C-alpha cells in the first residue's frame, strides 16, 4: 500500500511540475528536486526493511556477512550515483553527470575488491600445483 501512495505523490508532483515549469523553470526544477528527495527517502526506509530481512536469512544460512555487506554497499553506491546523475541531467549538466557516473563506478570497484580477491583465491585453489 505505501507503494501506491508514493506512486500517487509522484504522479501529482509530475503534473504540478509540468504546470509550474511552463511559468517558472527554476521553481519547476526545485519541485523536481523535492520530489526526487521524497522518493529517495521512501526508498531508504524500504531498504532498511530489506536489510533486516537479509540479516535474518543470513543468520540462518551461515553466510559471510562481509560479502553480503559489500554487496549492499555496492547496490547503495549504484543507486545514489544514478540518483545524483539523473538530478544533474535534469539540471542540464550532462557533462557533470557523466563524471559522477565514472566516480560511482570507481567506488564500486574499490568496494567490491575484497569479493574479487576471494573469487580469485577460490579459483586458484582449484588449480593443481
């Protein structure tokens, strides 16, 4: 049910943004930012619930929390990078948006490095010496 409420807010905000943007583009952009921030806050609350469910599942399955934590960090960086990039594109700053995406990809590589190392070590353990 909260999903439908958020969708209703987004649709109403989109209509309001379209109407306001015709009269004053800067106010329309501010409404776009406000709508994006509200949606982002909703997503954060949903991610918090998702994290608690995954922690319960991993505690039952004896899965390494280090790897799961790393995966969640990668997903979080990807979402935040995409959000920032889209906001910059809305502000007609495509060149800055591309740079934000590159920085986000580099951070993802840095965060995921322990998983890459574990995978390589596992593969090397299968090779006879």
